[in-house]
C-alpha cells in the first residue's frame, strides 16, 4: 500500500535539498496535498490529482526522484482505475 499523500508532501517540504525553483513553484501545491490522503480527495475545491500534476511539474529541478515517483504513483493509480472502470470485457 502506498503511503498517504500528506506524508509524502511533508517529507518533500522538510527535505533540505528542496530549494530554488522547485520550492518556489511546487510549494503551494504540496501544502494543499498536506490535507489529502489519496488522489481522489477534494482539496480546496479540486481533486488532489490536479495538485499532484502541478507539484510534479514544478519540481523539475528537485533531485529526489524517489519521492517524486511516489507522487506519480498516486496519480497513475487513479488514472488506471478510471480506464479499468470504463473498459468492457
């Protein structure tokens, strides 16, 4: 089971290597993710998936790919669930 989004977001915000342009552009979205458990949660009127996409997009210069990968896994799981739900067998 994947860790909750708020744990991942808190780890990224606490990382001393999270600085520069990544901190500038991704911080608002990571702060929103601190209030979410899963990618399907509503945060500030939007699904957490939206904040995940914007946060990952803003973290192009962030070097910890493991934490970025965890965020992407949350987004990918929701995307896969939607495809499977609409597929007819």
